């Protein structure tokens, strides 16, 4: 179900819980060879230049799977998405697996050599970082909490995300948990 007028986009971060674009179809899906990690810096949505937030990217992990949601979109939508994902993400071709069947599609990946990449850190350190940060789109906590909720809705398993959620919920914050941005 894809031709030159439509393309599958695989979402694994804010694209899952804030798809601010029209789509023709949407389904839970997964991709092979990648894992989701809060290793990417966000200067424009969940943090600021001198204190970037931590958001999700994909790390190459042979044999692993990342669960998310696929959207069938018209190619013109990429003009909007390229701006939304401009802080270090690049389009990457990917094979998207559905419960039944598969399709070739696209995923936004922020690779380790991008200017905003923050990389690995102990989970409690990442949790403290997320608990602190806030940007034009809202708090970094909200990004994490909304992602965790969206993953539960599709019965996804992701210990990295759920452990971080637990750690951040255990930290005190005066910031509201949910706002409106991506
Ligand atoms: C995605 O959601 O697929 C890309 C990363 C993000 O925007 O959070």
C-alpha cells in the first residue's frame, strides 16, 4: 500500500504521540536492527542551546527491534517533518514490519556524529537531566511521559523508556507533566 503518492514513515519518539500532520493510515509497527535511546540533545523543543533536553534517537543494534507506529503519508509532508526534526535528525530508509507484512519506508535518525548528540550516560543521570530541562515545546518530562504512555497503548516493551519514566517520576518537580508541544 505505498506508491509514488504515499510513503510509510516509522515514528518512535514524539512522532508517535504528537503526529501534527495528516496521514492516510497508521499502524503499530517495528523495525529491526535499532534501539531507542534518550541520547539526542534537543535545543529547539525540550531544552535550549545552553541546556539541551534529552530526547529519543535510534542506535544501530543488530538483532534488536524497536517498536513504534508507522504512518502512511504523502511525500509533501516531509517538508514539514524536515523542519520539525531539524535538530540533528536525517531521513533514513528502513524496512517497516507490521503484524502482517512489511513495507519499505523512512525513519528520522539522529546519528552519533550529529552536532546535538549527547550520547550514553547512566540512567539516573539521564533521569536528572530530563527532570530539569524545559524548552519552547514544554518540559522534557512531558516528552518522556507521553512517549511511555503511547508505547503502553501499543503494548510495546522498552525497558530503557520505562525505567527512565520510573526514575523521573521518583524525582520531585514543580513543572506540569503535560503541555501541548512536541
Ligand atoms: C520520531 O519520533 O520518530 C523521531 C524523534 C522525535 O521527534 O522525537
